[in-house]
C-alpha cells in the first residue's frame, strides 16, 4: 500500500512540516484494536510472521520513542512495490475523476492521465530521494529502491504504459458509462474507508465506488492486476456491507470486478446461501486470528506464535525480508553528510 495515500497531497508534503506535526502530536497512546479486512485475511493466510509484523510488531513504530525493532518494522510495513504503486495511482486518479463527476464537472481523460503520470513520477522521485526517512507514512518507499532490485528505464516506461492502459480501459468501460449517467445523490461511496460489525468485530472495507439506482445498488471494483479468487471473496464481503448498511435486497445488488489490463468486467451473482457462507468465512477467519493472540481482549501477540511461511517464494517480494533473512540487506542508504535535503532539516 502506498504510504499515506500520497496522492491526497497534490504537492509533496514538506519534510519540515511533517517533523513539526510529529513533534506536536503523538500517536503513541492509540489502542491497537482488533479488526478484520479482506487484505488482513489474505496476509494471515500467506504468512503468519508477516501478519504479526504488519499488525503487531510494527505497532507504535511511528513514534520516535518506540523501540528500534518497532520503528524498523513500521518503516518496512510502509514499503510498496512498483506494481502496487501503479495500482494505487490508478485508483487515486479514478477516485478523483469520480469525485469530480459527482460534482457535475466535465472529465477530460487526458487530464486524468496527466495527473496519474505526474503522481507516479512524484512517488518514484520521493522514493529515489529516500524522503521516507522524514516520514515513512507520508512518503513512498519503493521495495525496488530499498532492496536495490533492478528497476530500469524500460521498467519505468512499462509501468507508465500500464497506467495509461488501465485508465483507457476505465474510460471505455460499461461501468464508467453507468457512472456518467448517475446523479450526485446516487453516489453512496467513492473509496471511503468504512466499517461494519460482524462476529463482534469491526470489519473494514473500501469500496471503489457504489451508486444507488432506483431500488438497485451497483458496486464496481477496479483491478490493475491479474484475476484472483480472492477478488470474488472481497466482493462478497462488500455485499455483506451493502446489505447490512444500505438495506439493499440481495437480488437488487450488482457486484462487478473490472480488470483494467485485460479490459474485462466480471459480475458476481450471490445467493442468500453464498452470503451466509461469506459470514461463516469471515467469522472463521476472525476466530483463527484471535486464537493466536496472547490475550484476545487486549489484542496482544508474541512473535513466536506466528511462524514464518515455508513458501519462501513469497519472501522474495516481502518488505520484511531484511528482518527474517538478515543477509538480505537493504540497499545502502545515503549518509546525512551525503544528503543535503536531510542536512537542511536540522
Ligand atoms: S520474509 Fe517470508 S517469512 Fe518473513 S515475513 Fe516475509 S513472507 Fe514471511
């Protein structure tokens, strides 16, 4: 995930400002409350140790007074890969376009593309300049830079083309045609982080867009990667949210994944039994996660209870590999003396 959704800031967030804010506002007293999300479930199933690092070991690591391991894990947790960056930039550009559309503004596809390409270059630049050292949550830290993975000019051009292809597919999609004819009051959400309760647990969801049309609700989810079975589970969880929060009847709910690289749209038809199965799936996932906690009430956990995966293929692209495999050293970072930007901070 992109650190701090950098695209919220049309211009780079000034390092001095982030230091000022961090100095005034400590988040160290936040409670680490247990919650569930489709992405949390995927991480739990892929590698328990990664899940522990991401949701427990890194907790509080944003605080300069936290212990060194928590600070390191928090920094690594914020790392993103180039394909993830591409996906985030595309989502950001689409949500901006839809927010403008909702306000009745004309959408110019070339302007959306320009915005996305500039944003992509901005994230690449801030990562190349290691600006994440000022604020791991505000600035992008690319896996490819951090671990000195090959990322050539050709790779960069391919990523830029990926953004173009995705946005062209978005504007050519039936979903966009549907959204163009929606009235402002039809919009239920555009990429809002929101939650509902199931199994006594807060369930987080971010629906790319949902609109109400008469009695129906349409939910569209954009995908910049390959099709996965998990995408259908995610839509089914969105269906749980929509039926419980918006009171829409299941037959009136239309769910669609839109794969922007292949320009394909997949609808998901759910029966009441499918919805029950999804409730069971979420409840069982919550139970499995809670079963590994030291104290489920306090939501505390110990690293040793969360084993490293034996599927080491996953480790090759894992941001935490420097901790699990200390020989996987990150790329050499500039020293303060070599880095005039950092010197200007002090
Ligand atoms: S490096 Fe491998 S074992 Fe360690 S957290 Fe990542 S995926 Fe899990």
